[in-house]
C-alpha cells in the first residue's frame, strides 16, 4: 500500500512538473454569445465558417502567413486557443499549429463530409467550427497539424495582450526559449 501511495504521488508530481508554464493569475470566463449576437458581431465569412462549418479558400485568410508573436483567440468568444510559437508554415494555405494552448479548449468530432474521413475541431466554449486536425504535422513536435480557418480566429499581438485582458498568458512567452 505504501508503494502504491508513493507511486501515485510521483505520478501526480511528474504530470504537474511536465506541464510548461502557460498562464498566471485568474482565467476569465468566455461565454458563448447568442445566435443573434453572433450574426451581428461576425463578418459573413466568419459566421459561415464558425456557425455553419464552411471553409475559407486556402491562401486567402488573414492569418495564414502571420508571423508576429502573439495569441490566436476564438473569434466568437475571445477564448485563447493557440500561441504563435506553436504556429508553423505547413504550406497548406491555412494557419497551422502543432497544438492548442490546452486540449481542454478544443473539441474533436469525426467528419465524414466531402467523401473524406477527417477530424473536425471546434472551440470548447464557443462551439465554433475552427477547422480540422491531421496527423501529418512535424514529428518532432507531436505529429499533429491543427489546420485552422483564419475566419474563426482573432490575432492579438503580444504587445497588445495585456490591454486586451490576456496578460495572464504572457508568462508562456517568457518561458518559451528561442528555438523551442
């Protein structure tokens, strides 16, 4: 029994120690707006993408070639989804990320549309269609490619994060070392 307790404590400590520094301070709520509010707030394209599962054409979205440091948030709720340091150029024409800030922020669904088998990703709070996740990402960074529509995102440059209420996520950038 003593061995089991030590093993459980070690496992819980390792799981905490293995997590990178991501957020500091209280994390705000990001409630989902009503359908009427979304219709008023979003562009036609953002509404079609996030609420009807549409897809923007490759190489046409606002963020496919964005390279500044910052944060990508759900256009419907403002909930932070992806860090810029997890973004890479997959050559597909959509913003591509190796992982979300936290797996809890993304919901995955089997998508059998268009004669393909894919995994759709939606935001957890906003239930907004974001795009799809594929297993052809960089192997040295986990092997996943979150292929996300720019129309489902808002980009917050790092220098504006504090002013927009995302200062609690700045330690993640400080913890990130060059080349990581």
